[in-house]
């Protein structure tokens, strides 16, 4: 029995393995993490950080992000992607630049044909830690607990893995709700 996710996720069996790419966008450091969702189980696959050259022109830094995240999608045969939404900070110029970086990071999986989900930072923290006000250390601790195969994970990659975990949890809930509705 196949299920169709309303937000564009392709039809899949509920217990089929799906590789999810989580992305934590940044102009200086973009974290990425990949988990395999197998029914209700999660398994760590890989993680890392893309670091564009700081002295490169802005457009080249964005291109670096686009190219390297695209290479991650291709190398690890991802099925779906999820990205953290941008939060607005006090400096509008910084927020705008982060938005550009987020767009480059988001376009990479889209160009690879992957559906891309978006989640707010507070939703990610709530899904992984249990509270939307969790700090980075609490998120990293829970990522390590939920994905013991990942070992020590630096902050940007931990945040990206948290995005992937969130997508796996919410995706699973949507699949179960779809199954109940079809019955």
C-alpha cells in the first residue's frame, strides 16, 4: 500500500528506507546531515560542514554552497531534504545575506529533484529536545543520543542532523495520518 504525502513527498511504502538530508544554512558554515528513516527507526549515515572561502566575492560563496550541497545530494543518494527556516535578527543586512545563503542551500536539493521541507528553529528544538527553547548544547546532546553512530558532531552538523530528525518524525506522522484517513 503506498501513501502520498500532501507536501510533495513522492509515494512510498511506510516502512521503506528513506535517506533524508538535513540542512542548517549559513554563509560562513552550512551544516549538513543525512539520516536513514526505516519505519520508526533512524540511522545516521553521514554529516559534515560546507565552508565557503571567506575572502571570495559574495556570489562565489553562494555558488560554493550550491555546488557543494548539490554534491552531497548526489554522493549520498538522498531521497528528501529539509532545511531550517531563517530567523530575523537585529541586523537586516545579516538577515538578508543569510536568506541568500539559505536560497543557495535550498536550491541544491531542489535541482537534484528532491522535495524540500522547511522547519522553524523552535519546532526543530521541540521535536528533538522536547522544548522549543533548547540551547545548542541540548540539541547536540540529543542528536548524539538519537544517532549514536554519528559520534562527536560539531554544532553546525548537529543542527543539520536535528533538522533531518525533525523531518523524519513529522514525515512519519503525516504518513500514519494518511494511512488512517485511507482506511
